[in-house]
C-alpha cells in the first residue's frame, strides 16, 4: 500500500515536476514530493522494524536451532539429503 502511494506520487512528480507556482508567482516544492518522501521514510521504518534491512538483520538475535526443534518438513529434507 505504501509502495502504491510512493509510486503514485512519483508519477505525479514525473508528470507535473518538482515545483509548483502559486497564484502570486512564488515557486515552492510540489506537495507530492513531501508525500513521496514521507511514504519512503515510513516504508524504511517498517522494514527496519521487521528485520528486512541489512542493518536490522544484524541486530536480530541468533537462534540456536537443534534437530529436536526441526519441523516435520525440515526433518524430511534432512533425511533425503543423507540418502
């Protein structure tokens, strides 16, 4: 959903440009620029929260998996590899 918002804003920026001119002739940043920037910032925060960035992955705790904790699928795959 956030990707859609960012992509939509990027399309608007591509079509209309990075700036807008007011009725009085003042040039300012297009409102879609801030919306796209905020969407990208939010997406990066979510990715970091779920460990989807390289830096966030380094901070995840290491799991000590043993054979007893293997799922039935993992047990099946390991048994087929040994054959």
